[in-house]
């Protein structure tokens, strides 16, 4: 069958039969393992008594990050808990954990301990600053990692730095590098039969995402330009208000697009030789943007959308998530799926035999007894573990 979201898959999903143990909490690890689950992996969420801290801190996020997983509640501070985890690790292909460095060693579930039980195990450790380096034990969250990696600093152009992107960029960067590294390690294991330890630092991932900005920054430094000048303001590239109080974005970077834009807007003052080429326009960015902004305020967004579509100009309305979930484009792409009248976002790349993830996120320890039975253990093998209180973030 072709790579499509339509129809019912008849073969195996890309990661079918891959067994993943997910010891992580909150966002970076769970988002990574949710992608593996979307791709067909069997993901077992191992939760401490009280469950993933996200259940208390960000409960509305839990469903999206843990759908399709099974949950077992294990107190890794107990001998029975560690014994069960060891048995699960023996049967797994991948383990993902998000503790601070040193915690898994204290708990007896570190890579060295588990590798002796399963040499094929791929063990992904996702932490803020990695397992080595002076900052390895420093606590943090997304904003801290973006600051430490220079991302927030890139917004500082003569004023205070800002942080106004309402997406956890560093956390998701860490998630994506976790998935990429796991897939690469699986490919290596196919060749040599060996697992490995993956040291995923979220701050490293955020730093790597500055790659497109590094070249201009270094070039500015070579010219002796002040900090931030390596990332100049782009003319005709921004968000602009329209007459009805809505907003649209324009990204007319290439000379041809800029020419079409100013012609469509009737901005004859910008149709001059000194603004014909991008590298010349950069020096006049404020002037260019002021003229565009003044023009766009004269008509409602629908007027400009029709004009820009007709003239093949790169633009997009600034939409809310409500708008996006109902957008005919994303519906046509199959990105939005409905499960029990609730919208869900599907894996964004069509692949053979990839079906929608329709299972809900599990309750804390929902599958504990079933998983113990699969291991041939009695229902009381873990003793009594409380499952109603959030766990300590630093075991």
C-alpha cells in the first residue's frame, strides 16, 4: 500500500514488535516515547507511586503524551520494584529515562546494571545538561536550557532578551534527538547486535538547533559587528495587523517574492533599485516594514489573503489552535483525528501501515497486574505501592 493516512493498514507498523520502557516524566521523554508509540512500538510507562509528576503539574498534557502506552506502577526504591524492572529490561529493546545523572545508579537501574542483563538494550538517558560536564547536576526546565544554549540571547538586539514562543522548544528538541538517536542505535544494533547508552542533553539539543544562526553570528564577529548584529532584522518578514484587528505573517525574503509583494500592495516607493536585492534591503528593514504595515492596516485580513493567494506571495494568517483544528488543509492532510469527540494530532509523516493512535492514556498503574502476569509473577509481587500522590522529583 502507499504511504497514506487513509484506509486500514494491512501490514505491520514501522516499529511493530519494538518494546520500549519509559521511565521518564513531564515532557521530553514522554513526547519522545509517544512518537515511538505512534510508529507502532509497544511502550510501557513505568510510573513511581503517585505517578508521573505531569499528572499533578500539567494534567491536561498527560493524555496527548501518553496515549497508547500501558502503565505499571513500580517503586524503584524497593527490592521487589527493582527486580521487576530488571525483568522488564531483559525483555525490552529500548529504555528511556529522564532522571538527573546519578539517580539511576543509586536506584540500581543504570545502564551498566541493565546491560549485564540485556546487552542489546538501547538506554536513552534524557537530562537537562547531560551526564558529564560542570552543569550536569544543575536542575532546569525549558527556559533554562534555552537560556544556557544561547537561544534566548539571540533575541537580544540592543535591549532585554525575550522569550515569547509558547512552545517548549528545548524540551521538544531533546525529544526529537532522543528519537533520532534511538533509531540510529537500532540500525547499528541490526549490524553488530549491541545496545548502547545514549546521553541526551536537552541543552545540547537546543544548542544544535542554533546551527542556522551560527554562521551569520561568526561572520558578524569577523566583521567586528556588535552582538546580535549577525542576525539582522529581515525586511518584509514579520507579523502585521490588518484593518479588522487580525494578523498575518509575511515572509517575502527572495527578490522575486518581494517584487510581487510591493507590486500587489502598490508600494511604488519600495519599487526602487536600491531595494531590489535582499542584501541591500536589510539596511532599510525598518523603512520597508513601516510601509508594509501602514498599507496592511487599510483592509481586512480576508482582502489580503485573497490578493496574496492570487499573486503567489508567501503569507499565512495568524491562527489560534481552534482555527487550526478546523482548518480544511490540516483536515485534508489527515493531521487531525477525532477520538471520542476530542481532536488529536496524528504523526505528521505518512508511512506504510501507520494507523491512527486511538487508545487513551493509561491511569497510574492501570496495567500493573496484567504486566506482572506476563512476567509470570503474582499480583502482589511489588508489595503495596501508593498510587494517589505525586512523586518526589528527585528520588
